C-alpha cells in the first residue's frame, strides 16, 4: 500500500507544469459552452380551502294519485302518485324551491278491498343558502299511501318525510 502511494505521488510531481499561456490557448480551442440561466416560474399562490359543513335537509310531501281497477274482479295495476315539496334544514337558511315528486306504484287491487302500499320517492332538488345557490342533493324517504277502491275507480293518497344531506360552503 505504501509503495502504491509513493508511485502516485512521484507521478504527480513528474507531470509537466502547464503555463498560463498554454492554458489560455487550450481554452480558445475548445470553449466550454456558457451556462444558460434557467428561469423558474413563480409558484401560484395557494388557494384558500373552502370550509363548510354537511346539513340535513328534509321536507313533508303529500302524494295523490288515481287509477282504474283492471277488469270486473280487479287485478294488477300501476298508479302515478304526484305532489310538491319544499326542503329546509333546521335553521331555515338552507332551502329548496318547490320540488315536483312523481313516483309510480304498482299494486294489486280488488273491488271493495282496502289498498295499502309503501312507495319510495327519490327527488333531486336544488338548494340555496342565504339566498345564494348552494348545490343540489338527492332526497329519499318512504311514504305510505292507501285508498278504498269502488266501482272500478280508486284514489290513493298519503304523506311522509323525504330526507337528505347537502354540503354547504361557508360564505366568504
């Protein structure tokens, strides 16, 4: 190891010295390319995270519909139940306009036999928060409807709550 180190030092000492003039001439023969200045674009300012909360909204709907009993002895039929509902949160600041509800119900009816059926409406409503648009949500629930068929014609009616949740961003 000592021997290898000795030969390395001796080789360095024996190397010919390069004069400043020779160095200057060598630089002229093969000029090094000039480093270009790289411009890094400014990072955009971070946007403020919107804060908000989820609110529970609900509304009470009355559904009504009319149908005809198939045949003399009754049978399977479909009735479309309709109604209007307005949804609100507990504070009243988040509210929807009137939303139209239309849900078909298929059931078996017989003359002079009480009819009872549960329906499950799914309503898409647009909401406002303090008078400004706040988004939309799907509202669902269960509504029980009933009626008494007579002479081939019958009417179904019922009411219940529809519920949902909506993310409301805080006003800035």
